[in-house]
C-alpha cells in the first residue's frame, strides 16, 4: 500500500500555520482545482501531490525544497517497507554499492 502520511502531515501543518489562513478550498482553487477535495485527499494521506503542482504549493505555503523532499522520500521508504516487509534501511545496509558496469542501460 502506498504511503502519503508524511506529505499529508507537512501540507496540513503548513496550510494551518500559514500567514495566509487558507482553507482547503482556498488552497485548492489557488492550485487550479475547482473545490477543496484535492487538498482534503492530500491531507488525509489518500494521494500525493502531482509534480506539476509541487513547486506552486511550495511557493504558496512557503515550504522549502528540503522539507518536501524529505517528506516524499520518507513516504517512498514507507511504501517500499509496506511492499517488501522490511525497513528500507535494513535492505540498504545489506546491499553492496553498484559500479558503472552493473547499471542496466
């Protein structure tokens, strides 16, 4: 199962604490959506933010790139853990680094 909990927490926190005082509807409309359902889904961890929207939402909510990257990477790690059943760190610690000859082209 895909995990979006970290991005959900980040977006909800930034929206609520924003100086702009945006509702879910306000933020959705600023992003080009017709109602608040999109942001509601994001904040409940039902879906991720499309890449085409990510830069805009970061500008509106004053999220720096590192914050959003960390949230996305944590969600991806959680998704892989859900799929494989092992935390990503245990898998990475056991793997040997790839060299240029091992990369499939």
